[in-house]
C-alpha cells in the first residue's frame, strides 16, 4: 500500500473530516450519526492512502 494522497489533498481531507465529525456534537437525535461519515476522509488523510484513488489510478503525490 503506497501513498497516493498528496499534501494539499491530505490537509483538505483532514479538515473536511473533522468538520463532518463535528456534526456528532451539533445535531440531535439519530441524525447526528451522519457525522461518522467524516471518519472516511479523516482516516484517508491520516494514512495518505485512498482506496478509490487506487481503483481509478489517481495519484496526487508529488513524483520523485
């Protein structure tokens, strides 16, 4: 599993993931659990790997 998420893409994923996760604390009732969807961009940003990117042969990392 090699990294396929670049730096800018990674920062955007982490910030967006945290914003969506905050819905757990903002919304009430069962609707608040939609905030768990924020785990997907957050985790893919942390591990620098996106399974969908590898499926579609996308790589936002800088080439060495």
